C-alpha cells in the first residue's frame, strides 16, 4: 500500500479499513495523499484499542499525525465500543511538499548524517497506532 500503481490525483476517496497494520503506516498515508485528488476524502476505520491508553481513547496524536501528512479531519465518529471512523479531506496546498514514499524514496540519494536527527524527529511525529495484539481463544 506504500507504492500502489495508480496515477497521482486520480482518486476521489481512499479507504483504510483495519488495514493500517504495517510498521510503515506513514508511507501508506503519504501514498493516499499522492493518489487522492485535491479535496479528496481519506476514510479510516480502525479498532479503538489501537488508539487507547489504559482503556481510554487517545486518538488526538493519531489525528494530528495524519493532519501533518497533508489532511484535515472533517468527521470523527465512534461506531461502537470497538470501532472508530475518521474522515479526512486532502488539503490542496500546492506549496506543501510531502516526503517521498515507497520506491521513489529508495531511488533518492541517501541523506547525509546531518539529516539523521531530522529523520528521527519526523518519525516521532508520524501517525502511530498501537500494535495489533490478538488474544488466543
């Protein structure tokens, strides 16, 4: 999902339904931004427990992380005690330059060591979800 074979600005809507389980979630979001048309909609349906701490919903950091990727929250709806739905609008800011993703990132030259600190700080701001833990039944 970090490098889909779709043209840029070709989708009206992108949906992530319980699919942000990889360790490179920011790459998925950046790829959705690339594929969505300006003002396109990104819909994320996720398990509440992945955005919770000590049993309390803490979706603010995740929402802020998505918004830093070029989106604006337009709707937040708790569907049940287990699921949350977040709808975002792709911002149409031509001056905004998002980091490259997937294969495009691999083709770019490696960054100098002076940029490593900046990369670490950026990763701290990326949208993060708790890992998916499944109970044995």
